[in-house]
């Protein structure tokens, strides 16, 4: 039986998904591309130290942004591709990101360097050096939980390019009100934890929490020139 139903956008994007491996000084990395039909930007986003590209926020962006003219590149660092459980030192993460950059820039479009948690730190540390158009910092780990004196604010403040931080209201790595003033935008996901999960008792559900993430990134990326 055939159907005249039109496939939804998510189905079309799935068809357009491709993956490639990239050799870096830190090992073999992997990029999963969700390609926009007529792209004006590339959003390259990497995972944190405790998870992969299956993170709910990364997947939500990969479903949503290609329909808005932004190709999404989901980046897996070499340690993750190799199946290791523990992320290496920051300098090794930076080396992997640097090695991936030529592949991310290959489409010839401005590239937003992004990531969640540790991936956001990498994006901030290397943005100016690599010529990123902007930085997207998801769940930026401002400090270790319970250790506000161990601030990483200098990495965020030193990004040197337009920067958007999307932060959960209950993130133990740094609540929005803990962030210093600086030349960046910050959007709060109310009640969200470090993974943007919201408790069942919260007045917004998980779907709405992720909509806040994708809406913020969509609007911000549209403002970039």
C-alpha cells in the first residue's frame, strides 16, 4: 500500500545523515552530519566528559537546526570513539578538536564551535585560534559541583567571539545567577540540571525544556552575520 502522506522534517533529516571518521593527533574522531538543504552556517557540537552525542540537547539541536538553514555536525572525540570511559586531559581534548576543524570547515560556511559541558570548554578555549564564527556553550561547567572557588569563568570570558550560554536553572556545575557579567548571552532552562533534565514536579515538561534550548539557539544563530 502506498501513502500520500508527506514525511515530516525529522524523517527527511534522518535520510540526510552521514558520518565520517577523522584522524587527529589525539586519535580517530567521528563526525555525524545532519545537513541542511540550503545551509548558511555549520554548528559543530561535541559531547561532555561523561556522555556522547546521544545527549538530549545535542539530539534536539540535530533534529531542529537543519530545518532552519544550519547544518549540524555532531562531534565524537577520539577517546569516545575508542570506547574509553574517562575523558583525557584538556590539552588532549583541544588537540582532537583542532584536528577535526578542517573537516568542520570543509563546507566553506561559517562554523559555530559548540559543545556541552567539557565540550563547551574546548570550544571556548580554541575559538579565536581556529577562526570560529561564534561559540555555543551548553551546560558550561563554571565550577566543579560544590566548589565555586574553582571557577572556569576565564575560559568563557576569553572566547573572543559571539557566545551563547544555555544553562539549566539547577545545574550543580553553575547556576545562571553564578555566572559573571561578560560579553556573552545567557539563556536559562528553568529547573534544568546539567543534562537539562527537569523534575516531574516542575511546571514545565521535558519537551518544553528542550524547546527552550532549540528556540534559543535558533534565534541566536539567525542573528549571526
